[in-house]
C-alpha cells in the first residue's frame, strides 16, 4: 500500500483504537485514529484516505450517519463498520447504504487484516478500472480523428486542449470533413463523457418544430401537443448538445438561444416555468457565418457566444497525405463489418485515391472504400470505381454523346477496364488526355493500362 494512502480508524474505545492501530501498523499500514465523528470529518478533509473503519456507535453521531458524508467527501474510499453482537442488523443496513463490510467485536486480528486487505484491493481495482476506462475513452476520442498531417496534428492538439473546458465551440468545415466526429471527440475527452451527447440538425427540422425540439413543450402548447415533452436542452442535462448547421436557424430562435447561453435558463413552448439548464453547447456549420452576420442573417451577439473557440476542419484535398491512412482505416473497418479477409490496397488503386479531387471530403472517401470492399472478390483492392463522376465527365467531353454501359454485377476491375478503354477511344488514343479526364495520374495509365488499344 502506498505511503500516501491512509486508513482512518474511528472508535471512542481507546483500547480498541490502540490494539487495532497496532495490528494495522504492524502490517505496514499508515493509520490515523480518532474518537468521534466530528474528528473524523476533520480528517476526511485531508487527501490520501483510502479506507475508513468506523464504529456503529459513536458519542456524537451514529456511524451510519457518517457514511454518506464519507461518500460525499471521499467517493473512492471504502468503509468497514465495527459492530457489537447486538447490532449486526444495523451493520447489514450500513452495507446496503454502501459500506464494504463489517467486523464484529471483539476484534480478531486475522479477520481485521483480511477484511482490510480485501477492501483496499477492491478500492485499488475500482481506481484502476476508472483509470483504464478514462484512457480508453480518450483513446477512442483521439482515434476517431484519423490523420497524421501537420494540419491534423494541430487539430487533435486543439481538441485535447479545449475538450476539458466548458467553453462553447464552433466547428467549421465543408460537408463531409468530419464535424460530427470532432463533436464526438470533444464530448469523449470532457468530464461530461458519462452524460448524454445529443445532436440535432437545424436544417433538417422545420422552423415551427425546431423550437419544440430544442426547448420542449407543455401539453396544449399547439395542435397535437397531447402530452408535455422535454426538449434537447433538458434531455442533455449535464452533457453536451450539438447544433448542426446552426446558420440555418431562424432569427426568432437565435434570440431564444442567445438567452439560454447568457443565463442558462429557458421555458418550454407554452410554459411559464423557468428551467435552469447545464449543457455544453457545440455548434457546427459549413456556412460563412461572418458573411451571414454582415448580411443581417445571423445575430452578431450570438456568433460571439457560440464562437468562444473555433475549430476549422481542413478539406481532404488539403491533406492528401492522410488519404492512405484514412483508406486503410476504412478498409479494416468495412472488411471486419462484412466478414471479409482484406489485406491491402494495390499501389495503382491508391494512385486513384490520391488523384481524385474529393469534393465530398472524408465522407466520400469512406463510401468509395465501402463500395470497393463490398464488390471485392480478392484480398486486395486493385481499383476504385468513381463511375458516376468519371462517366459524367466522359459524356460531357464526347463529341458524339457516347457513353459506357456497365451491367450490374460487373466486377470493379472489369468496369474500370471498360471505362478506361472507352475514354482512351474517345480521346483518339491520347492516354495523357484520357488520364486527365479520368482523374488518375498518367503513370497509372501507362503502368496498368498500356495494353489497351484505341
């Protein structure tokens, strides 16, 4: 047992305190002995107490009455009660209230040491479990943000710094860059992780319903409101609330949200009772809010409130070095989900990913890899199909309006071969032009499709 972890012995019997203290000290424990509940409360203010051994009967307070105060001041500490033969029922009651165990008078040194050792081992295991659970949650929070470019390392560091605080965060980025993933990480790395994380899209819910979704409503507040219903601010109490696409919120709702951020209070729709909330607010948007402020579409004072810290997500095209890492991450995940043995992505297939412009960002890459894994018939992905984009581009530049027909069930390799062949023919055999049209590196065209003829 570490020297800074102590046992607090509480009993008004001086001889018992002396005898028990001697036994415990002889076993290497650091013991602090007091004679009353009042003295015990003073000691409980000090750090380092891992175990409290307390008599059920004390001169100034029942030992059971001391139990909730121990729990309040030292929630990680264990409590063992000392009881006489006639008060075993009270000791059992103490165990129902959270005490670890009880020992009977007269104290037997062997039983005392055995009980203490078991209680401290339980306390140690509980502490270790909390530590491991925290580490796992932090690891999960960090691992959801896949990438090792300078921009991503800076982003992860900013999230680690901001997450433990209570400040409001505005997450800005193009569609598909991972704004919800950042919100998940901020919540998992905060002290609110054991409370709810709720998300709501301000763009997906009609304006007349959004207020009810956010703040709840009372019975009869509007047609169809047959029962009272709490809103997201109530349901997320003690936790985190993400307002996605915050720029789509109406001016009237912006004013009500501003009040919540100012004093933490709100009313249900149709209600008069003030509700005090404790919610951390995260907001996300792909819109240019400063421009919306300048155009009078978004309240400047609300913008300042939600933008205490801004986290800007870089688009995938600005961190192409992360594409192989992301693709490998999605490959492993979808292969496991589909029960497939997938080992790798072939170099020329990876060239395709690196050359693609990724207008849909990480979400588009995720779907492309998912489709490739679903259609794969070997343990290696040899090509990726960007059929809609590539076919559309080819048709747009074709002089005769020709297109490529690929039947359902065609393998990805065969579909890719047909598309490349048709594009080379459309470009009159100019493979450099065909490569640009398909969005793949010329070296990939020459390395893997040199056998195709116009």
